[in-house]
């Protein structure tokens, strides 16, 4: 067998999986969104909530309207940042410095939760030493924010009886992504904000079923339930259920190494299901060359994506309204999906396509319905062992749910951590790497817009959505627009040191700080991934030039 399997967004989740597993023993949202109503303070790091998760944003806006303090660490003046009591408009790549400064000030004021730290954590001594020489004023200067504002935000968070932290995939990217997430976990542990209502850590995920993919082992080094390939007892349980030997199965090639493996010939066949790597993966031109080079490419999708243009075989899959099964959202809720209409034409539900292929390869899979698949999931995945379709008919279930009559688990770590005691991580120094490119003076940020999902392979086909946002525009500050001689609606070329160039339209907005531009990722005409070099860690520098 092969463990060369991964999810398209694993790169955005990897830092969280590493840092939160090291800190808590598992990686998932610790609480439910409804718990935010009990939070006395909310910290948002690098998340433009109204664009990334509009439903989640409503809960935060309700908190703001009720008078609760919300702290936003973000270079941009997002809609939530404009409403928040504290907006730390940090320089791009310096959120870690802001978190360091906040934790140092909390320690200086003696606001740490001593009882929680002594009873439920380990490694506090080394963590405290790592902050000993930190100067809050220096960290504030590094971030480009007022030291008083940084101290005020820290004190609000430290004095709250219950505080929650929300962060987006952008926080996890780059050369210090793991360090940022580790600092977020440290801040939660320092203040005892884990395992209670109104507290917790919320890593936002880009896909409706991103958590479900991770839970099912769609990773190159894990099996279902996050089981490590070195866990002999857990692997034996999976072998028994599958009737297959996994002896000697090594970690496979993940999404971050897929392109280089195709280039070297290590991968000569690729099966892409419901993903669009041609637009989703950084270094777009290099990715397209790899897709053109791979010996045999199968794409299974509901639409003819950019990736499907390179395919040898396209397997038409049912759309969401035609599908059957379940998905697990970022809050750990397992939910049923039922078909509203029959699949169109020759398209089939994904699980039926996969089962048919498996049988062609000699497997004796005999799932008669998706409930049979869920039964197997419950048999090999500890956190799902009490989940069944009978339970899901009554409503969604929040894992871990390990008994048939279990009500689910709304708050993780309430009675202990999977690793025993939670672990502090010494806080790293430094900020995100910014390569010195005098000819490319602007920092590039990217992310979603609420009208389009992912690469837009589905949403771009909706006339209603494209009427709202038809193209990806470059957001530029008024200061930079004046310097560059730009006006709203001008066409510009955006170029990067890797040789990538895209053409797009300018939108001048007060939400952008000087020296920073933003380009969303849903457009095949102006793919932001063309500008980002997979081999260069840290922030991407770009140049903007007016056309015509």
C-alpha cells in the first residue's frame, strides 16, 4: 500500500497540528462557537472573520454589541477590527512579537493562573525563562504598535474570567507558523483559559470537512483518528477492521512535497478528489508544469476545474445537494448529509466512485450504504466509536463520543489532557522572514473573500455570486496609491521575485496599511499563488506597476 495521501489544505493546518498536539495532546477546536457567549474577552489573531467565516463573525459581533472586549491582532483594519475595543495593527509577520509582549505583561502584573499552571501543566519554568529578557516596549516597537495599547490588551485578556482565542490559517503559514500557534496555546495555558465554558482555542479551517479529513487520517503519516504509524496496538486495530497488513508502512509524501516528487519521478500517478491544486498550491506555474508532467492524472470532481484540464481521466462526482454521507466541521460536530436530488447524468456520489475503483484493484469492499462506512469509522476511530447514523438522525454529534448513549463532548480538556498534563513551549524570538528585495517594496497578504470559496471552482459558476464579486482586485492603501500614482479601477501588474506576474484591478481602501497589499485567492485570471515561491519562507514581497 501507499501512504502518499494528503488534504489540499494540510499545509495550512500542519503548524496547528504540531503545536496544539504538543501543547494539549490533540488538535481541534477546544470549544463550540456557542461558548463565545460566555467569554468575557475574545482575542482574534490574523482572522478576517466577516470574510473567512461570516457565521462565526456574527457571534463575535454580538459579543462586541454586548460590551465585551474584543482584541484583534491584524495588519488590516478589518470589519471586526474596526468594531473591536482593541485593534493591534501590527506589521505583517509580527504577530508573534505581539503575543510575546502580551504574555510578558501578564506575567509582570501577576495575572497568570497559578492554580491551573501548577495542577494541569508542565514546562512552565522554561516558558517563563524564555520571556525573562522580553521588553514589552521593544516588542511593541517591533510590531509597530503603541506599547500602552499592547499592555492594555494584555491586561484585558489577563483579567478576564473566561477568554477565548480565534486564529485563521494565515497565522499558521510561513517559517514561524508553528511558533505563533505554540504562543497562542501558551497564552491560553498561562491564563487558565482551557477546559471551561467561554474559554478555549479555535483554529479556523478553510473547508467544511477539513476537520473530518484530518479525523479520517487523510495525512501521509497518520491513520484514522490521528493514529501514528508507530502505534502498534492502534495499527493492529485498523488492520483487523480492514483485513489488510500495514506492516512496514512508512510515512508517505505529503502535499508540500507532492510537486517535487512529481518533478523527480517519485510520483508518476496522481488521483485528485474534490481539490484544485493548479490554483490552490503556491508557485502556480511550477505546479501546472508538474501536473502536465505526471504520467497519469485522474481528477474526480463535480466541475471541470483548472486541474481537470490536465487530467487523463475525469470522474464526474455528485454535487453537495446530490451527496450522501457525513462531514465534521471545525467545531467537531459530525453531521449527516442527505441527497436532495439524484446525481445528474453519469455523475456518482464520491464514496461509490472510490469503492468501484477499489474493487477494480481487487479489494472486497462491500459497503451497501454510507451507514456501513460510518460503522467502520466507529470501529477504528476512538473519538467516533459512539457515532452512528441512528444517532445522527437525532441531530449532530460532537466528538469525542465513545459510547452509543454519549451526548457528545462540547468542551475538550475539561477533565484532563490527552497527553496527561498540558505542556508549555518556550516562546521563540524573531518575526516572519522578509527577504530584502529593493525592487519589490510591498508585502503581499492573501486570504478569502466571503463571496467565493477556495479557488472559486464552484462559486465562480454562480451568476449571483459573481455579480457581487466578479474578479479578484488588489487592495491598496491610499498612501501607496498616491505614491504609485494609482486611482480606483486602474489596471496594474503585480510581480514577485520568483518571476510571477498577474494583472488585476486596483481597489483603494482605508483598511490597508501603507506598505501592504492584499489579493484574494479565488481567481484563475489573477492567481495569487503565482506570486508565492514555495521555496522561500516568510512574507512575499511584490511590486505594483500601473498598466497603460
